[in-house]
């Protein structure tokens, strides 16, 4: 959890990944969308937004249909998870005793859209039961036949990273032999109303680290990875999780700590857990929401932690083309880091055009950048002072 | 997880503070009520004006633990204390109010709809800036929370870990009844925490053990009989009962058809 001790021999293999995103319905389409500059932001069509200041987001227009037989979940969050699981299972076999297969998913919103339905006239027991935030994770476990630990993490928008960390801990403590871990969240009226009321949404495009940045847009999606103990895994792998840490700001219910102290602790601990100095980092996948405060604080933390090399390390944020996918964001960003290593190509920070002297790092603009990015750092922040950091090592193609 | 002790447990329930407030038989004491609700607690500080009552319950549980252990709140502050928070339902009331407001709500209501709000208020109040994990689920998930906290202590990743659970039901009583959860009543609102530390404390928790085919342990049964159904708080209440009676053995937990178990050494 805290990662204050080096993991070294306790490295976790990331065997494969699966994704459902606004820019692509599977992992290949996700990567292709990232590097070709696909735009997943559109007018929201699935629920009313006329009364909101902003009615755009990264809405997935068509969900993939589950490949396995069974009753189709009414819950959109579960559908997203099942779609990502199908993609994952097409790339790796879950060949393990079901009692040794764990599931850890992160979410900011759980099945909250089900509450909107349940209070809006759908009085079925199924809808009411689905209002609990752990319901989609349980649906995923049922779908996969997982009978090991099933855990739902909710560290707000850092949930995906924390979930991957908890999944690694399950393996390192021998509570499971394989773990499906990641994050998801659904774009629904509940969350659009919330961010609209906070005036966090931009009428412009999302511009992480840009001088003109004026807020975020929301998106939806799911990202899952298959984790195994590295020493025991004999097959190919996408990469490795070298270290992780999650910390609390203890500062404010909604805003990040202006000093960035909590995020700094998370990054420092994750690097220490990985047994790596900051100079080892080749690439940073930043949270980069495009809000004035987040991007300034995050840049300051990276500058302090990465030290003299900070300005030489490429940084990106992929929230421009998809919006902020909340619980899915950190999981998708972790997957992006591994794919960047595999393809020796760093996806661009769409929307970043004009440098902000208050940020001042090497943000990858408009087009993908060829780069050797073996070790990457992925940072995440969330409401309630949640911070998380992952240190990842990608496997070359 | 060798060398992890429970330094103290804090407990506030709708029955009152501590184990002494629990009835001998919660079902009988409920006298047919499905939910035993806890009123909004009065905690000094303008900062809590907007906080939900679940946040206040979390703060009260930690304060109860500090009183019981005679620890100063400064002992918790800083990045050496990890916080592992767990709840199955303590966000339901705020969510319901956001979807269908009974009174006008402000922009800052939205952050309080997240399960992380309770953990955030506790972290702010006690200055906790260490490891941070928030889990959603019932009693089985609290076993996972104790594992996470105990693991961090055992590996020296933190100096101490506060495992906190909060549950509220009143505002969503009708919804839960509609969901036909197969849980015994009464549902009893509660907040409980355990402070895990290195070395031997009142109890020693060991990692979750296989629970397939296992029925409820005497401790689980006793906690339910005394407190009622408290979802994520139940294992912490059971830990408190174990400490009181110097019990040892296995603590089991159940949530929505899954079971987990935790070994306890007295």
C-alpha cells in the first residue's frame, strides 16, 4: 500500500490488457486512436444535458456485446467492465484455479447510474441491488468465474492505479495466482451535474498544461490488466509493475493540496518501492486534467521529485481525446505507458499548444514522439485528497 | 503478518459508544424496527458544517479509539499513519440526496457523494497523510482492509494503520428493502476503527484464510447478535468482542454470498 520498502524481487508481471474507451472499443483501437489523434469527445446523447453548462464528453456511442453467453447486464458500468474483460481474455488465458483468480477494480462512481434509474421509476430488485458501488466488480468476477478475492477500490479518480496496486499486493502475499485489475466508470447525468455545479468543465477543448487551459471534460471507459507474479510467469508479458504507492493529502474534500505534498509522497514511495532513482524515469504519464490548479501542482511535484532531469523527461496526458474517464483513467494510462514502451512512441497531449511558464516541463504536443521509454511513471489524483503513483517497465516488442 | 497488533478499537453505533452500549440481543432490542439510525453527531468545528453525518460518524469512531487508548491525536498525524477505509453503503444517503434533493443543495454537495468523502474528512481532521486505500464492500471487504492495513504495518511500510468502517442505512432503507438483500435485521448504523501497530497489541491479526464451506464463526455470530447487521463494521465489532473476552481463533465475515476469514491470536 505505502510501498516504503523496495519490492525488487517482488515485481509483478503485467501479462495483458483490455480496454473499452471513447476512442476505441478494444486495446488496439485505443492505441491507434491515441497515436493518430482520434477525438472521442462528442455531444452527449444518452441522457439529458440541456440544463447543464457543458453537454459534451467522451461518451461511448456503442458498447461491445459480451462474448460469453449469459444474461446481458442492465448496468452500463458492468457492460464496460465485461467489454474490457473480453478484450483482455482474447489476449491471455485465465488458466488458473478459480479460487486463485482475484478481481480488483477501481471506480469513482460504482453503479451510481443505477441509483438514478432506481429512484427514477425502475423499481426492480435488480436495479436497487446494483446501486451498491461494488456491484459491477462482482458482476465482472461472476463473468470471469473468479472465486478468489474480489475487491472494489474507490479512491476517486486515482482508483484505477490504487486497484492495480492492491492487485499486486494480493499476488505478493500469495492470496491469488492471477489478478484481473483496473478501473472503470460511466458517464452519467449524476457526475455531469456534479462537475457542472463545481464549474470544473470547460466549454473549450481539454488543454492539459496549456496556458489557456480552463477545465476538464468527462469521459467513460474501462481498462483492465492481468497481473501475475513475475518470477512465476512463463509466458509473454506486456510489462511489469515495479512499484506503487497511494497516499492521502489530508487537506481538502475536493481540491488538491496546493503544496502537492501528498502526491510527492506517493511518487517518492513508488520509486523507492521500485528500487529506482528518479533519474531512471524515461517518461511520465501525468494525471493532467487540464484544470488550472491540478496541472500546476502536478508539474511542481514532478519538477521536485525528478530533480535536475525533470525538464528532459517527456510528459503527456491523454485526457484530451477521451475526457477524464475517472476510475478508468489511471488504468488506461498505465496501459498506455506499456504500449508506449512496446512501440517506442509516446502519444501526444492533445490540446496542448501554448506553454505555461507555471508548468514548464517537456509535454509531448500534437504528434506522437518516438522515444525509448522503458521505465514510466504514472501519476493520479482524486477528490478527497487521493493520490497514487505507479512505476512501470514496458517490454519491447 | 507476524508482528501486527491491535493497539485499540473505537466503536460508535446507534446503540451508543463502545461495546458496553450494545444490547444483549439486538433483534429483541430493535423491537421490530428494520433500521436503527444514528442521529447526526455534534462535533465542534465550522469545517464540519457541510460534512455528511457519515463523515462525523467516522471522526467519532477515531475519537472513541483515541479516548480508549489514551493516545493523543498528534500520535496519528503525519505520513507514518496509513488509512484504510471501508464501507458498503455509507455513500447512499448523499447520493440519494444528490439525485432527488429534499432541500436545495449547493455545489459542494457533490464531493460528499463519493465514498472517499468520509476517509477524506477523517484524514483532514487527524492530519493523516500516509498510505491510503478506500474499499467498497461489506464485512468480507473489511477482512481485506485489515489485511491491507496489517500488511503495510508488517512490512514496515507505515508506522501504524488505521482501519476504519462506517455504515449508514436510514435514508436508503426503502431501497435496500426493495433490493431484497438477504441480510438479517435490524440494520444498525455504526462506525468502527482499529489501530494496527507493530508488535503485540490486544490482538494479533493474521492474513485471511480460506473460508470455503465455512459457516459463521462464534465471533461473527456474537457480533451480529449483540450489534445487529452492521455490514463493514461487523468484523471490527467482532475484533472488539474478541479483545474483551480474550478470544482467539478465526473471525469469519460474509457479504453478498462471499465469505472470508481472519485468524486471530489472543
